[in-house]
C-alpha cells in the first residue's frame, strides 16, 4: 500500500502516514507559469494499492484538478487499485437542482473522479449520505461522530448537556450524537411566519440552564452557527459550544466566530486549518488521522470499515 497527497492537506496526510507507520509517497505537484498543474510520482507504484489524500477545499477547483491529475498519473503508472481519500468533499452541497436550469455539481464531481480512474472513494461526513450513490464505484463515508463524542465526554458534564441541531436539515446527525451521549435533543427552526416578515429563530426544546452543543457537518460563513448560538442564549442556555466536522470558514467567518458568544468551536482537520484558525481563541481542532488511517488500513486488508462505528 502507498499513500500520496496533493497540496490541500499535507499535515493530515502526514499524520495518517504516521498512524500507518508508512512514509508519505514521493510526489511533486507543481504549476507551470500559466498555472497548469503538473504532477510527477517519484516512486514505483506498479501493482500497488494506492491511496491519494486530497480535500477539495479552498481553492476548491485547484485542489479538485490536482486530485484528478494525480489519479491520472497513478493510473498510467499501473497501480493495481486507486482510492481517492477526500476528508472533505467540496461541491457536496450542490447535490440537487435547487431550481430550473441549475446543475447537480456534486454528481459532476463524482463523475470526474471516477472518469479520472479512481476505483474507490473514502470520505468523511458527506453533506448528504445519498451522495454515495453519485459514484458507481465503492464509496465509504466515515463518520466523525465517535471522535466528537469522545471529546464531549472528556470536556463536559453530560448531565447538563443538550445536543442541538442548528437547522431542521441537521436533525438526523444531531440525533445520532444525542443517542451516543444519551442526552436530550433540541432543534433551532428558522421560520418566516408571514410572507414579507423577517425570519425568526424558534428553539424547539427546553434549553434553559443547559450547556448546548450545536452539531453540524459544515461551518462556512458561520452564519447558521452564530445565529443559532444567539437564539439558544436568548432562550436561557448557560453556554453554547459547536462541534462541526468541516471547518470551511470562508471570508470573515473566523472573525465572526471569535467575536460571537460561542464558548468554543471544535472542528476537525478534514480541512487544513489556516493560521487565523490556529490562533483563534475559541476554535479548537481535533484530528481525524487515526480514523482515516484505520479505514485505509482496513480497506487495504479487505476488512470491515463499517465496524469502526459499531
Ligand atoms: C447546510 O445545510 C450545512 O449543513 C451547514 O449548516 C451550512 O453549510 C453552514 O453554512 P454557513 O456557515 O455559511 O451558515
């Protein structure tokens, strides 16, 4: 088995290799003067089981193209099997047509990865589980919930914890964490009572006096998160912490989080943290390297991956 990485998340790729006790494969990913991407695999991969770690995070299109070109280079070098490891799968939010004459870009990206020559995909907390069906090759969707739940247990008195979904769409994910922690569940519901009136955040559940844990798959602008935190505090919550798998944190999101009432935002390293994230006083990053490393090892040895979550 060999593990290679593009430029999006080398720190995580190195940590995964550390877990697997393997050196990170030698590959150069660089640019021509006109910004075309050029890849050179620096070691023999003939007959190997190859894993390419690359999050399609910002700059999404560059990172996606790097992944496609790396897959092509490895395929043309006669690897036995290629697994695209996407700790963060960009474009996942475009998983259906929101209106007429719009694309389903998540499906297009799945087609590109398959067409480039990937035999399998390994990813983490897909925005919607059904995206697995966009690939006609085996796809394993890992869950960060066991890692997040362990962190909650180490840092919170579970007797006073309430798990909260920041919107109605995230209830299934929040319920899974609440079940694992044996805690109660609340939901923040954004609603416009009458056309023309502004949206109101309604909290479904008794959060008064509770330490609320917001759970979501993505924090991007931070809007969903900070609005939900405000609504919970207005309804009497003692504190609000957020556990979110993918720290996309675009634009002014880090500043929004640091100046918010959030006690802490806990994200994973599925997207490589920027220096702003690393120095934010209320953002903490926990690692997925052991989870992804173990899933890679089991894939390579044809062992069960789903039993990681039993
Ligand atoms: C939406 O369905 C996702 O689960 C997240 O809630 C959303 O992407 C967060 O975006 P933002 O941080 O920009 O509100």
